[in-house]
C-alpha cells in the first residue's frame, strides 16, 4: 500500500508525505518531503559585511525573524569578542519571549487545535469556538505590541544591531505593556481551559529531547549547555561533535545526535526545565497532569501533548515579560553603543526559537566579511524524529479509511509545529 499526501497545509512552508506499507502493516519506506526550493541563505552571506549579515539571516523566516536575527548577532558578537550591556540582554529576552507567545498562540489554536475536532475550515473553527478565537488573537496582539514598542515594527524589527540597539523603547510604553499583561494571562487561561478538555490520542513512545539548559532559569536566550537525554554538553561540543548532518537529503539537511533522532521545542524544554517554570505556568502544568491522569514518568511520551505544552509556555513567557519589563523599568534607558572592532574570528551561538534550539556558526575574515556560515534550524533537527513517530503511529491507523488515515497523519505532523521554510533555507 502506498500512502501519499501531496500537500500538508496549516504548517509554515510547504511539505508533502509518502509512505509504503505492507498488508501486514510493516513500513518499508517513509518520508516528509519539503516542497520548497533551496534558498542558499548561507551562500548568499559569503562576502557580506558583518553589519549586513544578520538582516539577511532574519529573512529565513517571517514568523520567527527575531530569534534568527538575534542569534546571528550573538554569533558575530562572539566572533568579535563584544560583550553587550545588561539592558541589551533584558530587551533581547523580552523580544524572544514575545516571539514564543505569538508563534505558539497562532499555532496551537489556528493550526493544530482544529485537528482534534475534525475541523478543516477556519470559518467553522470560529463558529464553534468564538470565545477561544478572540482570546487567542488578544494574546497574540499583546505579543505583537511588545515588538512594535521595542522593535518598531511587527515583521523583521529594525532596532537590533551588533553590540546593542539602534533605538531604545520608551518607559511609558513599557509600563502600559505591564498593565496589559494581566489581561493577556486571563485570555491565555480561556484557551487553556478548552485545551485541557481535549481528548488527546493515545500515543506512547520514548523520545530523546534536547534543549538549552541552565540550573538557574528556564533557559531560552543564551546558555552554555544543551541537555539531551540526561546528559549535559556544551553547545560547542553538541554542535561540533555530536550533531550529524545528512547532506544527502536536499533541500533539508536533517540532523541526528550520535546517529539518533531527537525532539525539540516546547515539549523538550518542559522535559528539561519544568521545575524552573514561572508560578502560574507550573500550576497549570500540574493541574493538567492530574486531570488527565497522566503518569509523571510518561508525561513526555505522548507527542500530542506538545499542543498543551505550548500553551504552558505561553503562560510562562507572559509571566516572563512581566518580570523583564519590571527589570528594564528600573534601568536607565540610555546606552552607549559598543564599538565594533573588526578582526578575524569565529563565533557560535544558540538560542531557543519557538520550535526549538537554533544554532548559528560564523567565520569572519580580517576585513570583517563573512567567510563561512552554518545555520542549523530546529525543524531540520526534529524531522527525523517526526518520521519515526509517524512510522510508529501508522500501524495504529492503517486500517482506517484513506481519508481518516490522512487526517491522522496531518494531525501528527501539525502538532510538531514544523517550519519547512526554516528547514529549507
């Protein structure tokens, strides 16, 4: 039997799926295929000045441009031995928190949530869940207000630069955001109440999870460690020695860790850092586990829970914006720009994008131009794991009608929240 899905909609970018399964249910071949052409962003960067490169890199994605430009900037700062101010760090964290909120809110309600109710048409979704739809948009609007204030515009913000910011936000506008944050939490909880009632598919498979790790905080901006399984390795060791890129599967360079697939994103970050969640998010997570009757030893074995875990992160990062805005409000919003002294060097940086850990590696020549660049996006890292999950899931759904079987496969793909645009850069 051949299973073919020419186009999987409601994901970022375009992808298709095919599989070949015997009558007995044995999977003999399976693949998620990008339908996008290779853009060669890394090749375009060669020869460009370091000041220009982060802007080009941010064009990899219009949904998560903030983490792309910030991680690129950080890699160049590491190559040039530039240390930024505490104010810059706080504002960058605020922008990354915003990106988590807006990306998760968009995905979990409008893209993945409808699958659990067999809803294909967005108009039907709005009719059935008008209150939740309004709440999702209000949560996202709160996040977008942050990027307007700090970054001056929603898509591809303009204020970031190597060494700091071109323009700093006004305290009065930040204070207004702080007042709006309580309303954002209330609207998020409206979503959470519905998400807790979902009948999640039964699915149980042991998965390797990877994310940035710190003992002090729920790590997302920068950390020196990656936690995978129960092992903690430096980002340099993880990137240089453990990540194995498969360059034989263009246009996506799929990645494994020591020959094994692994998962990133919300479910991975919660697996590795849930004890460091902010109070409301931690409370909601514990309620979910109790109400669903989930064995705590198996709470990360069901990949479909990634949908609810994205919601937990929405709450966590709204709470995080409250903390950061209070910190920034206590600072003097003035900053002396860091001087960029051009030199030959190499830099590596890792930050958490909504879909998982993003790696940027750059080499600069003595004239301050990019000599080499390598960008490893989250989706490129977890596509192998997605294929293994579908392979595990297929025997359970193989006897269903073709229409229902395709619906189930699409649902599993979408709960991963893949960004094919990022993977095919």
